[in-house]
C-alpha cells in the first residue's frame, strides 16, 4: 500500500507597506511593514506576524485575503500583486504561504487576534520574534529585485 502525499495547503499573507508609490519600484530598504503581535497562548502566542491566514476550500487567494483582513481589522482592502511565497510546516502539515501586496484604506483600529499592531522597517522586522513562515517571507522580500506596483484591485 502506498501512502498518498498530501498537497500542501495554501495560506495567504497581506503585505501592507508604507512608503510605496504606484508606478515606482518598491524601495525594500526604506519601506515599513505592518505586523500584528499575536495574543498570548498557543504555539505562536506573543509572536509577530504578517496579517493573513488559511485559504478555505473553494476560495481564491484574493477572496481569502479579503476575508482574513476583514476578520482581523474590519477593513475593506485592495489586493495588489503576488510579491513572494514561502513553504512551512504546521502540525506536521505542509503549507505554502503566498504574500500579496495589500493597500489599507486606514490604519487598523480593531484586531481581535492581536495584542498590538504596528509599523516596522522591513529589514528591522527581522529583529522581532516573528512566526517562522513570515520570517521566510520577509527574507525573500529583502532579496527580491524591486517590484513596480501599477494598480490594486478595487
């Protein structure tokens, strides 16, 4: 009997950056990144993360990211392009997290999942106690050639 390999589950992250202008390359070394500090408890309690979550069956990445950010911040967001991705293991299951640029209409005011939300310089965020998957995403972003954002979905 052969064990069937499971397809990795999809997860999405909303990379909210300040200091980005449409039509110009993203200056990775000078932008700030929005991170949330998870509330205490659980395996990732007290660690910083990029907002996002798991893609449910039948959802597209964009729909999942819109849902997750609405649940976390009660904000309608605009989704930009895919910036990077990273693989990780969670409870023995393989995941791939896809990081999309997200534009927020305002700073978050409600966050039931986080004890704190704040902006950090992208490179400086690596000094924080980040969840492992998001550390990989940020490392990938810092080594990515500059991306030009021309538009966001409305």
